[in-house]
């Protein structure tokens, strides 16, 4: 594979070719940053959601789930701050008429300098034996100079963002000589704020209609149900409420496939704790969530924490779990200590008390909240892109294989009669009936067996079960494993248990 850009393109076309992800409304030329999940995509997505739900709700006795509506009272979004402050700074290039996020232009510029450093490091790695990367980064003049550039820009940029200084952002873009990738010019408009919420009308008569919003996050549905759940579930602090659901954001720069979509899905959990205990729980959830990711068997070096230096005004700690996507390390999940901001704001705007009486301390208080928030689609992209592999085989051919964790793979086993005669299809159907109640299987009798194996490799099916002449004699089948291509025989009686043991 020539480079990461090409690799990413291959991943996107593989997702389409094998029924994982289709562009939305494709026969009408698509709808920007909206995607549909195909027959295998929906299975992988459901398995990811189930893996999260089990880890959160089933394994934690003090976490329960809800499913709140997408439409909510419009005042919720005033209370949460989204009406006034859920903005991105946008800038247009006057020549190409293309619109960009000012912050993304600057971040891309920083990334380019970082790429230069990484190239230098890679070159040196090849040249020297016993290469000391840390020492090289500290002493190589070009690397040191570029690192200083990055540090200077990052400090300036963080300060401008914090102060919401739009004129300053434009000046920084000009000072860094950032050009529009389409027109190549630096003819920029002023930077303006753009609210990311989609709005619509509720009610049949437009004049009397109220503007309501498609929720940009699922969290607020949890906050406004905090007391309902606490009371009806007799929940004791600390406890959590989990939710999986759609969220909508009118992203200005929607690109990188399903990394940044306008309609996407979130898995969020709000954990309500005693005031003063939030930082302890923040550390707990940081560790817990990283464990969840790494339990999938994806190499740990693909994950890293990125602690926020500048915090939102309502947070007292925040970190991102970043994943190494084909386009670099980017946010996969956010973990935030949100203080009592949201519940207090909802108390203020609704006029209703959202307090918890703590029987242990005999005190009534607004609980503090630690949130974990991950995008289902981003998790899908992380798992899918990490699994995609083009492998050179000994005979010189190339095998495309999706090395998905077996637990998440859409189809767990393919049942394949070696030939379409001699009673093999009937026997294979019998085996399908044995396996079907336990996990999703696929029957396939078309094409030569080698081609069928390759097709299942490309779908990511961990096991192929082949029925051959010997099966009819001794009731054993060949199990072929996707990753190693190793084959061994298993008795049909023990097949279900053997496969479950390997998932
Ligand atoms: P980013 O900085 O990438 O825009 P964010 O910080 O705005 O993300 P949060 O508001 O913290 O994201 O949302 C929590 C999670 O929801 C993110 O970690 C990400 O996995 C997911 N997410 C957010 N926006 C999108 C989107 N437009 N498309 C897909 N997933 C998203």
C-alpha cells in the first residue's frame, strides 16, 4: 500500500463493495456526510452497541439505560448552552467559494509540520542502528525548529479559541500563509460563528409553530430524566444512566467518511456522584473506558489519551481517547467531568428541583457528573479500518482480509458444502440449523471453495465450516480460521461449543 491516503480510499471502497456502508441517497448522487449501513454494516454496528451496552449496563449494577426522544423541549438547548454557544468558526475562500472551519485549517497546518517531523524521524530510523528517537527529537536541528513552530502556533491558537477571538483566528490563518486547497489563494472572508444545530418546526401551522432542534447530543435526554430514573429505580449516588441514540450536527467540514457525519449515533453514559468525588470517578472512568477498548485485542499503541489543557467553563477535567485512524490520531471518545453545570442549569430554566437526598450524609445536593461519550460510527471506523488488511501470500497472490474481532464480526461462521452434490448441501443445511440459534451464519454453495473462502475473508467471517465426503462418513467438518488460514477437523456434535469458545 503506497500511503495512508490510498489505504483509506481502499477501506472506503471495500466498505461499499462488501455491503458495509453505502453513501446515502446514492442514486440521487448522495447527500453530503450522510451514510447508510448495509447488510453487514448493520450487524457490525449492532454488535458494537451491544458490546458497549453490556459493559455499561449489564456489568455495572449501578448503571441503567434509557431511550429518550430525539425531539425535546426547545428550552433544554437554551439551558445546556447549545443555542448560544454550540458554534464552529467558519471562513470562506472568496475565489473558490469553498467554506472551511477556521480551527480545522489551523489544525491541518499543524499536522503538516508534524508530518515533516515524522518523515525526518522515519528516515533516520532506517539509517541508524540502535536509533534513540527521543534523543533525535531533542537534538536534530530541523526537528527542533519544527517542534518549536508547532508549540508556538498551538499556544496562540488555543488562546484565540479560548477567548473566542474570531479576528485573531483570521489573522493567524493569514500569518501562517494558509491557502485554500482548491483555489490556492489566501483571499479569505472574516471568520464567523455558525451554529451546528439543525432546527425544524413542530405543529401543522408554520406561524404558530415552535422551533425545535434535532438533538446534537444524547446527554441532555439523560439529564432531564435524572430524577425520573433516580426515583423510579431507587438509585443511590453514585449511579449512572446510559443511552445509545442518534444525534445531528450541521458540520461545516464533513469529510473523512463516517468520522464526521451530519447524522450519527452516540453511546453516552452520565455518572452522578457526590460533589467533591468527581475527580476520583473521572480517573476511574478513564481507566475503565481504556480497558473496554483494549479488551477488543486491537494493539494498545493505537490508543492514547489527550488531556484537555483548556477546559470548557463547566468542566473541571476532560480527556479524549484518541485512536490511530488511517489519517492520524483523532478523537474517538470523550470523558468529561462536567461538575453540576447541566443539572443546575436545568433547575434554573425549568424551575424544578433536580436534587438528590443522600441518606448517608443527610444532605440534599445537585450531583456532579462524569460523562463518557463515544460515537458508534467512529468506533465502527476504528474497528473496520484497523481490521482491513491486504496480505501477500506465498503463491504471490494478494488476500484482502478483514481481521475483525470475532465477537464483533457480522457473520460468525460460513457453512460451505465442498460441492453441490452427493448430499453435501443437505448436510450443510443441517449444520446451519444447529448453529443458527447461537449466532449469525451464512450458507454459500456458489463458486469454487477457494473463492468462497476469499469472499468470507473479505467480509471478515472468522470461521468457515466445510462439509466434504468425510463429513458424510464420520460426521466431522473442516473448520478454517480466517486469520491463520489454519484448518482442522471438528465433530459436528462439538462444533457449536468449539466455535463459541473461540469468540
Ligand atoms: P470533534 O472535536 O471531533 O468534533 P467533539 O469533541 O465535538 O468531536 P463530542 O461533542 O465530545 O465530540 O461528542 C462525543 C463523541 O461523539 C465524539 O468523541 C465522537 O466519537 C462522536 N461524534 C461527535 N461528532 C461527530 C460527528 N459529526 N460524526 C460522528 N461522530 C461524532
